[in-house]
C-alpha cells in the first residue's frame, strides 16, 4: 500500500484494537479492522449517524455492538440453522487495510480478508454520503452458499417515534410472532421487532426527534432486515445497557435465507449500499 493520504491515519482504539481514522472536509469516520466495522460516520454539518453501544466489548473473539457489523458468510445461524458463530466469522476476524485514497475529501478505503476457502474485499467510501461495497469470492473447488448483511445500527432519538418508509406491500418473515405477513404502510416500532423483508427497494428512516431522514439505497440486495430488541430482550444483552435500546434501530441491506447466493469455484458476488442524510 502506498503512503496514506493526510486525511487517513492508523490508531489504536479501545481494547487495543487497531482502527483507521478518517478526517476530511466532508466527513469523519472510524473503522475498526476487527470485523471491518465502521463504528462512526459523521458527515459535515450533521450529528453522528451510527450508534455504538456504550457497553460494547472491544475484545478479540467478540463482535463490536453497534456501528456496521458485517454478517458473512452466513446470517444468524445460516440457511439451515446449524452454523456457528452467530452471523458468521467476518465480524470476528481481523481485516487488512489494502489501500486508502482521498479525492477532494472523499476518502476510499479498501479492506481485505482471507478465510478458509473464501475471501472478501470491502470498499468503504466516506464523504457526504457513506457507500459500502462488499465482494465475496469462492476460493474453494466446491460451490459456496453466501448470506450477507450490513447489520447497521442507526442512531435515532427514540425508536418508537421513527418510521421506515419504502416497505409498504412487501412480504416479510416475522421472527418474533412467527409466520409470514405483508407490510401495510410505513413500518413503525411498538415492540420487539425482528423481520426479514423480501424487498430490493430503497428505504428511508424518518426521525422527527433528530429532525432528519436517512436514505438507504441498495444494490444487489433482495432483503431488508429490521431489528430492535425492545426493553425485555435488551435486558439479556450484556453489551447493551438496559436504558439504551430506544437509541437505535437496525435497518440492514441483506441477502439471506432463500435469497442467499450460490457461488461456483472462483465466482464472486458484490452487495452494496449507500447512506445519505438530509435534514427535515
């Protein structure tokens, strides 16, 4: 890798974990190489967009709670429910910074991970918007089934006061109530929510409390996952303080379950998303 641009620096964060720090005229961001987790993104003129739990464990072998954990090469426990660890190995692995460039304050970071039988590259473009492109390659001889998700924690004023626009009419798997249903109107949060929507549409998080809208544009993504644990379930999460659950919502660009991708030997697949913030 060539010399880092002035807007990019390497540092040591909490728990001794290495970070990549971005500071340009357009935005500031922190990327933990542990899990390739974008733990902070603050575009110029805006408040922080991502939520990072004050109880997160910055420890090798443990996922960082908050930011943008990567679920790869499976989601949850995999298509057949028999995979460990939860949400795959990528969010527990140490990624490598392969390249960093700055084009008029828009910073591009290229990260790389080599695992057993597969590899991944992760491009993070930090500016007034945040673009993520995750490419997975099957390096083995046998076919590989890949599930993938950006498990993004968005900072909101109060999850009960927001709405997610763009899912009206979409079918979803309700992992709380069980079964399949169809979304009617905007999604609002009144209790524990864990849903996998069959929808390739872009969505928006409208947050009156923060006086802003977060737009989520997707590419090569057949699913949107929405999640908030609510009060009772949050009590069982050691890295989420009991009073913190209203402060975030997870709206995830994903390909999971029946939308998983099968890669033949040598094949690759890319999923992408772009986040943009506007004031209401």
